[in-house]
C-alpha cells in the first residue's frame, strides 16, 4: 500500500480521493434507499475543505507531496503552491455548495458523475506533469458529459454528444502537444512557458486548453450544452471546466499576447449574445464565456496585478455563477421552464429565489459590497496600470453589458415583467434554498472583507478596492446602465428563438460526415456485400462448418468441452450487455480505466 | 419549502409603487453625477476619465447602442426557431 501512504499520508490527503471513493461506493447503493445514504454526499467536500485548509495554513512555497510510477513515468499528483491552492480552495467550497443543492436528487448516476467530474478538477489543479493533467482532464470531460446526458431528454443526449466530441477534439490537441513536447524536451513537467521561447507544441497544448476555457471561436460547446444539463449538474459544470482551464493557462501561459486579445473578444462576445438570448441558462452560459474572458485577458497581460486579478475573479466567479445557475435552476425546477418568454410575474411567489438570484446578479455586475466588485476592478485596474487602456475600456464595456443582461434583463423578465403569475409551481426543496443562501452569504462576505480573498492570491497585493473613486465609478456604471435599459425598454424584450453561433459549424461537419457514410460509403458497401454474398460467402461457410466441427469435436473435446459450455452460458449475458448505446460503452470504459488506475495507484 | 408570504406581499406592494421607485432612481443618478464633480480619479488612466460624467455618458451610451445594434441589426440575422436544435 505504498501508493496509499504517499497519497493519503499525514501531510496531504488528495481531495480527489474522497470523491473517487464515494463514486465507487455509490455503485453499490440503490436509488430506492437514497434518503438514508444521501448525507454521504457531503463527506468528500468536507474532507476536501479540511485538506485544502490544512495545506493553506501549512508551510509556504511550492511543494511536491505525492507521486507514483505509472507507464514508466513518475506522475506528480501533488504539486502544491499558492496558485494551485487558490483554485483548490474555491473548488472545495463550491463542491460542498453544489452537493447541498443536489441533496434531493434521488439519482446516484448524477452524483457519481459529479464526483468523477470534481475529482478530475482537483486532479488537474494539483497535477505537476502533463500526463497526470491529461488523465484528470479527460476524467472531467467524461464526468461532465454524464451530467448532461442524465437529464434524459432528447435535446440533452444530442447536446451531450456534441459536447463530448468537442472535448475529445480539445483533449487530442493536449495529448498531441504534450507528446511532441516530450519528444523535444524529454520531460512531461508542467511548467510555465515563456512567450518568447514558445515552440509549436506549446501552441498545440494551448489550443487544447483554450477549448476548455471556451475561448471564442472554440466556445460554442458551452452555451450549447450547459442549458441542456440537469438542474444540479449545470451548477457543478459552471464551476469546474472553464476555471480549471483558467488555472492551467495561468500556470503555463501567462504573458501571451494572444490571450490578452482573445480574452477581450470573449468578454464582449459573451455579453453580446447574452443580450439577445431567451433561455435563462443560456444567457448565464454566455456570461461564463464573458467572465472567463476577464480572466484570460488578465493572464494574457501577465503582470502580477492582472494575474492576481484573474485568480481573484475565478474565485469570485465560481461562487456567483454557481449562485446564478442555482437561481435559474430553481426556476426550471419549479416553473418547468427557463425561457424568459414563458416566465414573468414570479417575484412575489418566489421572493427568496429572486433575492438570492439578485445577490449573484449584482456580484457578477461588480456592485460594491459584493465579491465581483473586489475582483473585477482588480483586473481592470491592473490592465489600465499596465497601460493597456483599450483592453481596460473593453472590459468596462463588457461590464455594462453584463449588468444589462444578467443584472436587469434576466431578472426583470423572469420575476417582474408580467402581472403576478398564476402558473402551478412545484415546491422547491429546502436544500436548494440552503445552497443559494450559503453562496449569497459568501458573495457578500468576500465583498465586504476582500482581504479574506486577497490573502490567498499568488502574488502579494496592496490593492484597495474601496476607494471613493472606485465605488463612485462602479455606481455610475451600474446606475446609468440601468437608465439605458429603461430608455430601451420597448426594444429589449426577449423573443422565443435561439441564435446562430459557431456550433452550427460542427453540426454541419457532423451532418456532412453522416451523409458521407450513409450515401456514397453505404452504396459502395452494398455493392461489396452483393459480391461477397454471391462469391465469397458460400466458400467461407463451407470452410467454416469444417473448422467448427474440428474445433468442437477435436480441440475442445480433447480438453473437457468447457469452451462449448462457456459459449452457451455467456452468450446471453454478453448479448444483454451489448446495449448498442454509446453512453453505456463510455461508462464501462471509464469504469475499467479507473479500476486499472486505482489498482496501479494503490498496489504499484 | 414554503416561500415567506410576508416578503412576497411586500414585493407586490413595492411593485405597485413603480413611479416612486422611478423617481428615486433618477434622484440617485442625479446625486451620483453631482458627486462625480467632486470625486474624480487621482491618476486618470486616459484623458477623458478625469472629466465629471464620463462614466455616466459611457455607460448610458454603451447600453443604448448595444441594445439597439444587437436587437435591431444583429438579432434578425442570427435568430432561429428556439427548439429546432440547429437543424437547417
């Protein structure tokens, strides 16, 4: 058990272990007895919080706390430093909030998927080499795709496949890049790349990272898939995939100009689409693209202040975006739809949901007293102080768009616009409120006491968000954006539609491939089948009969006839296990893969 | 879980006083602009930022322009039926 000592030693309990163990345990639990075992869901997040806290208060400086040998390589599973810890810290907190919010869901499949997904996120954050990163990166893709599929609608199945194919595409770039890098440098170590010394393989890896960061134009999987995920799954997904990508970009690619420009494009692209979108969860998805844009831009500028700003914003974003998805999830759960055209007039019937949503909305908009204010202004001020005035102005423009669409449009049309709604509302379970209230308090708490967040950042900072000018500027921007909404109130109402985005490209490619297979390839196959039936099959059948008789009577008969017996017993079982559904095969493949990895981990 | 009725009826009552809220908003906006005459950035990052009312004009102009361009020009080009799942 050398592996276990290394991973779960007194110094370092890898937060992924609890989640992986719970996923394994849940395989043996039943949905019927869910009410008795559901409290177990809170154990891995609590363990993760303790683990990360103990590391945070441990000795300073980078540490390597866990490694194991696998495939002839040394995998570094426990690289711990300030950058990893700020992300691990908020991942641990958000995993607890997410599981509290999901505590009523009697579907172990969803919880297993969430566990694998979160384990993947922690694994990436503590990975010291590219192989470890790649393994956990793919685990995240697989866990998250089940959070989409398990909504069990036709749209979710289709969106899940598109999501998964696109992430495989990104993962292959990462794999190709890390192998080429190894061929050139002879190391898998995951270290920072200097913008001046970047080689072609560094850019290939960067493409893989940018897929997960939802960088325009590689972003379309996000607003395509997240609105189709389960109510509780979307809360997890809003936190981990893109922020893990932000972490690896901050770790490896700080100071790359392409990220500074790409980040600003993301900031603006996301808010533009959110302004004309109708589905509340799709509006929030576009705002993930936009908010991650701030982080990517800060990383691209690459000064200590903008890198701190990117990390602080990731921390704040995970909390308020989870809260916003929880609020929109409550609408979907209770009213049965997240489409703004079908909502409205709910404020007096769901006042707590409205208030919690608004805490998230003013946080993302950067209102003083809330966490978005202390992180967003840091990134923008950092950009301005690095003399990147146009980037700073672009981010301010995105801030106007953010308050316009998430801060005013979405809540106005969901909660207010129509007379008091009379639609039947499904009662919302207490735990969903609990998740939202905890998030709301954290958004407010960090906004009021920013030093709690600043103390975690990788670079020491003396940035003071609460100056008279910063507060006045934020109030001016929010107030006059509100006036803009009032002036344009006749034009802004949403319409029942979905807007064309880059996902149309890969839908067309997919459809083209199916056409190619079903028309020309199928025609060739038909001709070949005819020829084969008429010429080859008869001879083959005759020789097959002779071989079969020889096998059964001579070879198996000489032994003990067991092969014949096994075939008759196993045939039906094997046939039943072949469901023909790709989702089942994927689940089986990841289970076997994890079992092998666990065996190597603990026995190796 | 039941939502608190008292809060719901208070929001309902607040909604009935929309005109008062509107006046309050305008008053606050006016006060912010007045404050901006006295409070300006110590180190403006670009020329306009030091002018009182810059961010008020920027935000109002940006919000109006964004909504107009996106809803009137961009939206008609991009809009597709909502549940067609991208089929042409």
